[in-house]
């Protein structure tokens, strides 16, 4: 809804030095000023009175009137471009001057002796720390208002409650365990007392059995030593028998060695024969491999020929498609050219209608003059035939008539020249009109491109802001989730909670 505030303005007689408001086209005096307030902007509107007086009129000189007309006319595209170029140069120069001024002031300030006391520095440092703390706290509170952080806080409170319940249950279990161990300990103490009384008798019997066992062990050790001595004597006897048998076996081994050499020679002959057969088999295999290579070479050559044929067919297809696209583009361009020509023809027809009206009037005027000339010529011929006696008088009249004819002929020539001049002017106007249309189209396209660039920059800026917000939120979420590790939460539950919160944060 709009809110209007009306402020009446008193009339006054304009001074001679008072200038006209060129942008509005009228005086500001003698009108009511209205303030238009909306949600987006506010503006001032000047509303004229219902019964305006004529006292606001003012006589202007020719020079001031021409100057006002020059100021109020619409500037051309070149003038606008020149104006914008000058504005950019002025802005650049102004920025350079301001930067130089800032550098000069900074250098002067650095050269000046510092008069700040230590207390002021401490106070400023405390203010900076406090402001940083407030800013960080505000960012943290802003993050806490996110949906994902609310979900995470609710989950954290659930985990804390579960952890507290778990600890209470563990404490109860520990108390019960402690009671059970205490009861078991008292039972063990009682059992140990009864066992100590019962084991006194068993100890005496154990000592008696231990002495008997010791005597038995000593007897068994003496028996083991005797057995070892017998075994050593038996080993010496066996070694003597083995040496005697070795002497007998040397002769038998010589005979066996000769037989072994004969068998080895027979084996060598068989091996040579086998090697020759293996070489023949290898040669046959080599021939088979060469034949296989020739077959593979022929197959590869056939595949290459096939691929070349397919490649040529594809190229021909692409060429046909390119020709078809070119034909379609030509048809589309012809249609566009025909539409453009139709528009030009319609514009030319509109102009021609106006020209044809002038042409019809000139043709009618021409016919009327020709009819008058023919009538006068007939009248002259009749006079010459009927009145020969008054030849001198008639010749004078004819001279006057011929003068009129000459003037009318000159008039026709002037009209034809005017028609040609008008046609030339129309052609020039048409060229200028087309040129202006092209410039306006280019200007509109530049404005559209500028708007697109601005929209793209705004979108990129919003994306960066959103990305920064999401990064901060993810860091805060991860830090809070890491704090949950002290509550002994399982990795699976931690992973599920992280996925759930991140999904809500990215919506």
C-alpha cells in the first residue's frame, strides 16, 4: 500500500534570475508536493493546481530559448558514449587522486610522533578482543538457528540422556557385582578355615609319602646308571663289527662301479638320439608358427581394409549431413531475408502512399494545364483560319499566349525537379532510419548483455555466500559430532547421525 503525504507550496512570482527546471519542463512554484512512500523507495511528486494562474508566464530571449531547447533535446548515442567515457575518465582520475592523498596522509601520520599512552593501547586492544568475541558469538548463534544445528542439538541431547542412563545402569551393575564379590569372599574365608583344620592330618601323611618317594627315586637313579654303562659297551662292540664289514664291501663296490659306468654310456647314447628327435620337432613347430604369422598378417590386412572402407563411408555420411545442414541454413536465411524484405516493402509502401497522393495532384495539375494549352492552340488555329486580315493583332496575341505556355512548361520542369529532389531526400531518410534502427538494436543488445553479466555476478556472489555458510555449518557440525566421542557412541551411529545432519544442512 502507498502512503501519501501532501505538503502545499506557496506561490511566488519568479525572479528574473530564476531558471526553469529543464527536466520537469515547468516551474516548481504554484504546485502541491506529494511524498510517495512504498516498501522499496520514496519519491516526491509535484501535482499542479486545478485552477492555475497565468502569473507564472515569462518572456524569454531567443538565445535563452535556444539554450533551453538544446538542453531539453534527447542526446544521440555518440554523445551518450562520449559522456560515459568522460565520466569513467573522471572517476579514474578521482580514484588516483584519492589514493595519492591517502598515501600522503598515511606517510605524514607515520612520520608524526605517537602520543598514545599505554592505557589507551590496552583499552583499544580490550575493545578489539571484546568485539571479536561478540562477532564470533553472533556467528555461533546464527549457526545455532540453522535447521541442521537444531536437529544435531536434539540428537546430542538424546545421546547425552542415553549416556547418563547407561552410566546409572553401569553404577547399579557395579554395586551388585561388588556385593556378590563380598559374599563370595566371606564364603571363601569360611571354606579356607575348614580346609586348614582338615589339611593338618593330610600334611603328616604327605610328608611320610614324600620320604618314601625319595628313597624310591634314589634306587631308580642307580639302576639307570648301570643301564647306561651296558649301552656304551654294546656300542663299542658294534663299531668294531662295522669296520670289519667295510673292508669286505670295498671289493663289491668296485664291481658295481664298472657296471654303473656301462649303464651311463648307454644312457648318453639314448639322450643324443632323443635330442635329435626334439630338434626335428622344434623345426616343425617353427614352420607352424611362421604359417600362423602369415595367416594373422593376412587377417590384419583384411581388417585394415575393412576399417578404411568404414571410415570412407562415415566421411561420406558426414559430408552428406554437412551439405544437408548447409541447405537448411540457406533456406532459413532466405526465409529471414524474405521477412526483412517484406518489412522494408511494407515501410516503403506506407511512404509511397503519401508520395502517391502528391503525385496524383501533380498529374491532375499537369493534365489541366495540357488541356488549357490544347484549347488555346485550337483557338489560335481557328483565329488564323477565320481572320487573316487582322494578322498583326493576332500575332501579338499569339506571342502573349506563347509566353504563357513557356511559363507553364518551366513550371512543369520545376515540378519534376522537385519530385526527383523529394525522392532523393526519401532515400537518404530511409538510410538514416535504418542506421538508427541498427544502432538502437546494438544498444539494446549491449544493455541485455550487461544485465546478464550483472545477474551472473550476483548469482556467483550468492553461490559463494551459500558455500561459505555451508562450510562453516559443516565445520561446526563436525566439531560437535567429534565431541560425542566421549559418550562412547558407536561408529555406525556416528556415521548415520552425520549423514542425517548433513542432508538437512544441504537442503
